[in-house]
C-alpha cells in the first residue's frame, strides 16, 4: 500500500504506486500513529526539494512523528509548482543557480546570495492565502517553460508550459502537447516568485523525453 506522500503540482499529497525523481519535505506532517495527517504544515516555511539519493546526508525515515515527512516529486517542475525550492545543502549548485536568478528577477546583484529565510518567507506568502492555495492569472504567452497552470473549464487538470504548448500532467508522466492560444488567460499554479526566477533563467529539471 503506497504512502500518501507523492506531491501534485497543486501542492496536495496523493498515494500512488509511481516513484518520484526527487525527494523533499515541508516539515513534520505526521499524526501520532505516523500517518500523514494533513498536506500543509502550520508555521513551517522551509519547503525544499532534495536529491533522491542523499549521499552524505542522513537516511530517509518514514512514518516517524517528530521527524520531517519525506515527500516525492515526479520532477523538479512539479516541486517548484507545489511551492518548494532547491535544497541549499544536498542540491547546493541548483540552489545557487536558483538564488542568482532570484536576484536577477528583482534587479539585485546576482553575485550576492540572498538569505534562505528571505526566499522561504516570500515563497510562503505566495503559496497560501489562509486555507486556500494562492494562484494568479496570466496570458499563456507570458509563461516560461517549466511553469504549471490550469485552463478555464478544467481547473483540476494541470498543464506544464513547454515549447509553446501545454503538456498535461499525471503521476506517470506527461501527455502529448496541446495547442494553447498565446492570448488565452490561464490560472498559474507555480508561485509568482518562482515564475519570475524561471523567467530570469533558472531551468527546472523536467521529466520529458
């Protein structure tokens, strides 16, 4: 029986047999019995996406209250859409690229690495509006590759912007690209600060053959 720890582009958690390519966490989501009690922690702002194999890092521990809850992502684009950012420890090169793009997006000196707390605070504010997920609207033509969105009439169906089209997402992979009008207004799932980082040159890893 799979654990409910596979993350969707909406940021929610589902139990599916498919494996993820990235590991991450957003704090302790456990109930007393070790099961996952909810999708979103209270007060935890450090949502990260890590390497699947930690190497020198401590081993992953499941179902243990008081420990972080291991989460899994199909690819990095999903993790970013859900509101996570690259781990500054096990994915240091990716984090530094993300931080440099973060600075460029704000017109700051990219040679000066912003504090992790600054990034996490901005992402926390962009992820949630009370109990609701915070989203924003844009024309499709304004989305860089690697950003997730939904279309009017299909709010529960996530698409990845990729090479001028929309790739429908599922846990077992992306579907064939669908044509989307450049002027079509879509609902963007990827948090606004992360969209700006991707537009400023950060290239998330995408599981597209």
